């Protein structure tokens, strides 16, 4: 009877093997998760390399910025003190994409804003010339260190002319010089839909000189 009695199962060894297997599985799972997070982080950094990089000449966010109190990025906490200015980064990103896609049409508003700001500066320079005069006194030094005063043209005139040249503002292009107005000739405004004969008639009636009446004497 004793030989037929069932022997007790050794559950201790089986429990140890099961626990070891679970620990190994958890360790492998944690390793996979860690590697996946590292890969995702590296991919994110690669994508944002051209957007958030210290190599881009962008000023940091400081209290000296005049727009900080109204900056939505700073107010919402997207950018913190001493971090790169996100509005400037977005501006650079916009220009990068526009040049890459050859879509310069999307930059016209930005260029117009810059041109308008420069035009405002020209007006301020001219206001300084009106206030100080076209000719001003400038203090200079000789080679021996003696000071003397020299009358020169107002430096604001040179700066204003430089800005206008940068903007491509040429009075001749706008027909605002006597010569350009003379060479250009009169402009005729024509409504679309009228005949060529009517156009010529309007031109003649508007710009041709009226000839004096000539009396024809008959030989009869």
C-alpha cells in the first residue's frame, strides 16, 4: 500500500522557475520600452533640429524684450526665460520652407512689413534733417589731436538715401522727375470693350492741338 501512495508534488521549484520567468519578462519589457522611448526622442530631436537649435542666430527670451508681456508663447509657458525666442524661430522656419518650395508669394506680407518699417525710418530721418538743418557742424580731430569744427551735410541725408536705394525707390521709375515725365508722354485711360476707332477719336480729341480754321478761296 505504501508504494501506491502518491508522492507530494514539489511545488517549491516550480514556483521559483515561474517567478524567474516573470522577472525576466518584465526586465525584457522594460528594456524594450526604454529603447523605444530613446528612439522616439532621437527622431523628435532630428525633426526639430532645424527649428530649435542654438546654431540659429535667435535671441533668447529675456525681460528686455519689448513684446514679452504680450507674447503668447511666454504667457502660455511654451517658452521660458533664457530659452530661444519661438516667434523668431517660427519666422525663420517659414522662410526656410518658402525657399525650399520656391513659394516666395507667401513672403510678400513679411517683405512688405519690413519695407514699410524702413519707409517710416526714412521719414524720421528727414524729420531730423528739417529740425537740425541740411548743414550741421561736426567736431573732428587733426593728426596732432587738435579739435576743430567742420560744416558737413546732415548724416541723416546719406542714411535716408541708402535706405531708399535698398528699397529700390527710384523717382524715375515712378515718373516723378521732369525728364521721366516728358519722355513717358501722356497716358490714356481706355475702357475695355470700346472699338479702336473710338480710342483713337478720344486720343485725338484729348491731346491733339486744334488747328486754326482755314478759309478756302475759290477760283470761281
